[in-house]
């Protein structure tokens, strides 16, 4: 008999400074907690405008790739946070083949404590 794959759910709160990945504990408790944190990029300063812009874009891409790698194990993902960070991540994931079969939802929120972010993810996936 074929074992059915149990879906893994994750939420990610992010801004340009960090991304917090929240998912269920691997044990039987089913409790959600912070599973990973990915540090964002620091804005480059000094040098000419072209050099700074290239350095900032390179750092941003490195940040998005780090977040993408951390999200690979999950089947359904909710992305939330302030500003445009969540739309940038969604756009990045749309171009990653590994995410074609994953369900991704984007939501906005302001600054949240870890506990508030955990509650938001738990409530979003409640009953799934």
C-alpha cells in the first residue's frame, strides 16, 4: 500500500532585514514554532551609485535564495510582512521550478512579535 504524503505547512514573516519561518513541530504535538530565521541584506554604502546598486541587488538575491532554500520542504506557504518584501518573495518563487506545485498565499501585516506571527500562521492553517 502506498503511503500518502502528509502536507507540510509553513508561514513566513519577512521584511528586508530578516525572514522568520514558522511551521509545525515534527513531533506529534502539531504545535507551530519558529523553525528557521534567515538574515536579510545590509544596505551597501560608499562608492558610486552603480556599484552600490549592483551590490544591493546581489545581496537581495542572496537573501531571497536563502529564504527559498528554507521553504523547499513545505507544500503550502503563507507569506506575510510589511512593505513589499512579500511580493518580492512571491515573484522570486514564481520563477523557481521547485515551487510550481506548491500553494503560495500572500498576506500583509505590520511588525509582529514571534508569538503573534506564530498565532497568525496557526490560525491560517487551522483545520487543514
